[in-house]
C-alpha cells in the first residue's frame, strides 16, 4: 500500500482554505461552459466564506474572497468577477522604499516625536493652549528621561532641554510645575506589575 503524503502533494497556495477547496478551484478552471464556471465560482466563494468566518469582520471581505479565489487559481480562472482582479505581476513588484529621516536626534531618550512637538508648540501663539501643550510635552520628556535613566531628575534639566530643543523659541512660565518623580516611577512600576500578572 502506497501512502500519499502532503509533502509529496502540490503546495497549497493559501493553506487556510485547505486542499479540498484548492482541488475544487482547479476543477472549476477546467469547466468549459462559462455560465457553469461562474455559478461554480459563486458557490466556492460562499464555501470559502464559511471556512474562514473571521474574514467577515473585514469591511470588504467579499472582495478579499474573490482575490483569494484568483490567487488560488493562479489567475487562470476566466469568470465574471464582481470585483476588478489585481494583476499577477503586482505580486512580484518590489514595494516602494519608505522614506526615512536621517537627521540626527539630539536626545535619543526623547525621540524625534518630541522634537516635532516642541517645534509645533514653538509656532503657536502665546496663550493658555500653548502653555497646556508645553506642560504636556515637559511631563512626557521627564517620563522619557526617567525611563532611560531611572535616577532622580531635576526639573531644571528638563526645562533646559526644552529651551535647547526649541532653539530658545519657547519661554517656560515661571509657575510651571511637573509631575513628581516618585509619582511617575510609581505609575511605571504599577504598569510593569500589571503586565507581569497577565
């Protein structure tokens, strides 16, 4: 008796649908009558939807199923699809390079986003909104500093860093108070403990 192992069979294009669906799709490709092929394709689409019900959570799940049908058939299935099928060549295209900023970050522990926020804050008109944003940024800077250094940090150092990163464009109000270091560290400790208990 000879066994037919999966390793000896044709590779599954989309394993989540299984070998039987792939075989049915291969059979549909060979149906001569176009109308019958279209009916068979609609039937297999509903079966594919039942096999992967989690796809129903996706907004365009029907479109995705038709795309999967095209993929499994290696784009050989000549049917009237309700959706435009993407070209096979698009699968082989290299993705476009993502532009990456190569400018240096002055303080790595604050990161580029803080630098951008400081720049945005420096462009705002003087007033309560600007002071609120400055307070949020300063507290985040303090938290970031403590994440990296774990030591006591002087609020004056955070203020100096803010002035330096804003190139002197931001004046910090004299009455500006930051969150206490022990409170920041206590919150961080609480979060770590909650993650460990999960």
